[in-house]
């Protein structure tokens, strides 16, 4: 494998990037001035070295100098701990936050379950159940919102989450809801506009 092909393979690991787009990225980076390439590498290394993962929500965030390992959202006393929104990935949180229609906390699932199997080490369903059990003991959790994209894998994952959470919320007043109308079938949550997310949240069921 040539150096260029190796670079292309790295870009193909980016979400949603196919071979042709990875090839364009590789050509672009390879043909830029040395100063640009060095600045790009420095920025990537800096971001990687300063990235932290919240032990509760599993949201990734850049270290802001706070002594706490919790994300800014998780340690914000103004966030409503009565509501917990489950999302697939960090970029989904960004989309919801930009909409300004939600003030609760989050849990990043980290992946989806394939339709052909319930096994997927990349999801954090076990950690989610533990978090809900702890929130139930604290007595403030009222609603769990499953905010996943509308596609077969997301629906399969939603069913698995609901099944896993049933024992944890048994004999409690905790409700499980999902996004309502607004999102079209096959759409990704991270690309939804603010009005669409607002409609989906307000009509959740």
C-alpha cells in the first residue's frame, strides 16, 4: 500500500465517507502547502490530547480546565435531571442543543444494534441501565426520551433499550418516550433542523 492509499484508507474511516470522497480528501491534504499540513496535524493532536469522556453521560468534550471529569452539561446545576435523553452519538447532542428546546441531561449510546443480532459491544445499554437504576434511587428521574434516527437499526435498538429498561423502571413513575412526528423515515437526528427537532420533541409519545 502506498502512502497515498494509506491516507485514503484513514479518511474512509470517517462517518459517511466513501472511497471517492476519501480520495478527494487525500488529494486535497497531500497537495496543500507544508504549513497547512503541519497546522492540521497539530490541531488533530491537540484535540485528541484534550478530549475527555464524561463518566456519566459518555459525551466527549474538550477539557475546559475544570477539575471535574463531568461534561459541562452534566455538571450544570440548571439542567433538569428529571429528564434523560438517549442519543446515538455526540453530534446528536449538538443538534438538540442548537434547537434550544431541551434542558435535561443526556446519555450517549455509542452505536446501534444491527438488525440481525442483539450483540454489539459498541453500545452502552448495560451502562444505561445502571444509570437509570441510580437515578431511580435518587428519586428525581421522570422521563427517558429515546431520541434515535428513524431507520431499521435505530428501531431495533429502541426495542432492545425498552426491554432492558423495563426491570429498572418497574414499580416507578418513570416514563419511556420516543420522538414523535417531525423526523422523516431514514433521516439522521444530527442533520435535523431546529424546527423539526422541536416538533419531534413536543409530539413525543
